[in-house]
C-alpha cells in the first residue's frame, strides 16, 4: 500500500510523531511535579493513557518499531509519574 513512500520518509514521520507525543506530555508533567496540584487531573485519563502507552511500547518492541517503542516508554513513564502524584494527593487529601 505504501510502496510509493520511501522508508526514510516513514521513519521521519515516525520520529516526528514520537517527538510530538513526548513534548505533549512534558508541560503537564513539569507542572504537576513543580506544583503537586492534581485536583483538575482526571485519574482515569492518565491511567488509561499509561496503559495504552505501555501496550504500544510492547507493540513497538515486538515489531521492531523503534520510534513507537521509545515514544511510548517515555509517555508511559510520564503518565505513571503524574498518576502516582495524583494517587498520593487523593489518598492524603481524604485523610485530612
């Protein structure tokens, strides 16, 4: 289907998408780590995004798709950090 597109262009698009995905998570991660404020973050969103990222990372590893693997390893780690701070805040805010 994509015989007319060179492998180099496909690789460039893959790495470009990976960079955009990682940079898309970065502002939220920086904000959450700096402020520790998570009241407006939907827990389910970051849980599902983390699980999805993990599954895509596994898919990238199994298929040898390095942009997919690297991008989703990073986004899974960022989701896990945000989710962890959210869980910590929610747990201790209920104890006050």
